[in-house]
């Protein structure tokens, strides 16, 4: 993408700021954020920051493309206030897309979620049956249905990306998320401080850990190719939390054992893994940063 005017909602957040900073090298980028999960400190100087809510705030929408990443981004946030989650994740999505559409924008890339696949040790294809088990998942599925409407009724390019366990570390732009940051970031920070990370159950649960730089590149490719539909963005590999802790210890030169605790959540997803073949076929995208390299990058600031 080059010489475009683009809007990134949730643009001061973890994924949004990485995308905004990437795009700003060759484009005019506006980052909109209400600063609940984001901070303008994540943004480079050449990104225009606007503090506003996607639900009821005023922000520029006269753009060539919208990257809609603004969301309450975890099940815990939603379960504590489902009405607010619906307003932000569903109404905020429709409000942003509708306003941009009326200004002539016809390209939208938005964040969905891999959580809707439930627990699977095999790669999850985008065409498998899915269901909403939490309010968070319901809100993301609602986005996908509204995107289908905008694609069919208004002939817009609407690409939904189902992200798998995106991480970067507190040395990147995740620190502001605190307890809602990826477990890689949280565990590395704890182990670097000599503290035992808390693992649910026996630590055998697995995740498809995807580095944020690969995710930002995927967002840009989805817009460049004017995709419509839903696509997985993950590595098609999975690592257990026990393996992740061992890798962090190796990278830091530490020997901190985890603490195993009972899982406090009903319906906890034990395993995830992406099948990204459809996105690869559409764009040529594939992950560039292995999890081994990613863990090294997370741990580097502590060394």
C-alpha cells in the first residue's frame, strides 16, 4: 500500500499501532483510539492520532481504506459487561463502516477472532462450522455478518481476519494492555523478574502464537488485494504453555518454574491452530517469524 489515506481504529492499541506505524512509512495514516487499551505513546510521530470512540466519537472517515481493529478484545471484558461489549464491537463496527462508506470508502479490513473455532488440535479451516460460546465470540460473528451485508448490498471489499494468539512483548507495544496482554508477554515479564508464571491446569494447552509483525503485514495485504470474506491469520503450528515457558527460560538464561493453578473459566479453549491456506492462496502471505525467533525478540529487552 502506497500513497493512500487510511484509517486505523484501535490505532493506538497493540495490533493497531503496529499496523499504523507500518503503513505510515508510505501512507497518510490516522489512528483513532479511546485509549482504554491503547496509548498514543505506541505511535510513531508521522501517525496522526485522534482520541475518539468508534461508538459515538467524531473522527475522520474520508479515507481510501479502513482497518477496523477497535474492540473489547477478550472474553473477560465482555462477560463483565456484555452490553458495552456489544456496543463497542458491533455498533462501533457498523458506525465506522457506515460513515466511511458514505464518504466513498469501499475497502475495509477488520479483526475477527479464532476463538469461534473452540478447542482443536488440528488446523482450523475457515469453512468449518463455528458457534458463539461467549459474548466476545458472538460480537465477532456479528461483525462477520454485517461485513457480508456491506459486501453484498454495497459492493464493498470486506476482509475479516481471524487472528490467532498475537504477541510482541512488553518491550513492544503490548505493555499498556497489562493483564489482557498475550501470555507470551506476561510470562516473559514474570520470568525476567524471577517470578513464577501461573499456568492453568497442567500447562499442556496449546496456542498458535503469531507475531504481530506478520499480522500487520497480513492486514496490509488484505487491503491491497481488496479481499472479501473471512481468512485465518496464524502459523499452522502450536506450542504448549510448558514449551513456551521453557523457551523463555532458555532465551533469558533463567530457570524459573511455573505455578500450576485451577482454570477459573468455564469453556476455556485448550488448543488452537490455524489453517491459513486460503489467505495464502489469495495473497501469498505466510508467516515469516517462527515462534523460536519470536520468543527471542520478546526476551531481548530484558537481556
